[in-house]
């Protein structure tokens, strides 16, 4: 049974390495066939220098897309074979200039026929293939530059785990979780203030009986996140989005977004027109979340919190 048929596309790294190994092995034998004393990994550096330009290691690395460390190692190996020469830049003694040596230039002349034969062989192979590998690689490189495989996997994980999250209305059984989750995050970044105690010590009286709402995020039926909608006695705003907290144990599972979005949808269902919130810019993930939900910065309102340095609103 073929391993890759069994495992599927999640083994793409292994399959690409296998293909690379096959091509690299053939490349080494091709150099031997043409009596060219060069390792396949040297080729990008050699080719850049073969155009007659003198370049620094940084310039070479930038041009071929390798790391500075990788290029430095290759240059040392090539210098050991006397294919390149190094000299200090007269204008800047900290810079080392690399160029092909006389031996390297001689190799560049002798390798011309090899270039022709290799290029023709690859063109022949491409003509026999149903799919254009070169264009596919370019496309994949572009797409991965926009969003890496790591980020794509993280997004898939977040989406999968978010399916295990349920957003439910507050009930007395969640009172301790409401306090503990909020006290945990407030104490991590700031300090508890009088306004915090008012809401957390008596959520029923301070929030619910005054027309507010509290939503709770359950992950595997455990309360791991909370958020309150506090009814405001204000001509400009209907509700304040407040007391949002998510346990550090479950961060990265999209729970903040699910809670925030649920609160916004709740206020819509209640006929609200504007939501207000207060936060602190040190909480970058939270601020990014609020922007994602559609909140915009406002100024000029008084606040009971010392930690507040940004106020935002969402027009529904």
C-alpha cells in the first residue's frame, strides 16, 4: 500500500522532500557527468555570482531567498574549493564582497553545455506532464506568502474547536465563574476597582435586574468565558459591552469572538442602536477583536475606571 495514498495531503512536506531528494541526487550525478566539481546546494550562489557582479552575503541571500547564515556557510564551502574570493569593501570595512575566482569563472565557462542539456531535459519532462509543476510551485509560494501553512492550520483548529463552544444565558450556577474569570484577567493586567466589585459581587442586582444581560461561553460544558451587556441610562447608548473575560486555558479557540458576536446579535434582537465599551490599549488582542466586531474609537466620556484609556462604540 502506497504511504502517500494512505496518509493523503497532510504528508505534503514529506512528499516534497522525497521529490527534492530525488532531484538533488540526480543533480549531484549530473555535475559528476560533466566533470563539474560543485554541490547542488551551491548552485543559486554560484549562478548569482556567475553574472560577473560582486555582491555581499546579504545581497546574495536577499536575491536567492536564503538566510544569511545559509549563504555564509555555502560561501565558506565554495571558498574552500577556491571557487569564490572574498575581500573587504574599501568604502565600508564591515562589508565583505564576494565574487567568483579565476577557477570559478573557468567553471562558469565549462558549465554552459550542462545548462543547455538540463534545461532541455526539464522542458521535455514538462511537456510529458499533465500539470505545470513550475506554475503550481509559483502559485503555492504566493499563497503561502499571503498566509502560511501554520496560520492556516491554526485557523482550522480554531474553527474546529469553536464548534465545541456554546454561548448560553447567565444563570445563578455561573455566578462564581463570572466573578472568577473577570477577577483573574483584571488582576493579571491591572487591579480590581470599586466598579468591578459592584458588578462582580452582585451581577443579578447590578446588571440583570436593571435590564442587562450576561452571556456565558461553555467549552465541553464548562464555563470558560463571560461577557455582560449593561443597560445604560444614557441618551447616546443603549448598552455597554463589559466584563468580557476568557480563561487563559482556552484562549486561541475563538471564544472571545463568539462571545462578542453573540452580544452584538443580542443587542440587535433587543432593538438597540448603539453599544459602548471601555478598554485599555495594552490589551491588543481585545482591541483587535473590538475592531473586528465593528467598534470605533470615541472620546470625551467620563469613566469610573482608572485603567480605561480607550472608549469605543458600535453603531448597529
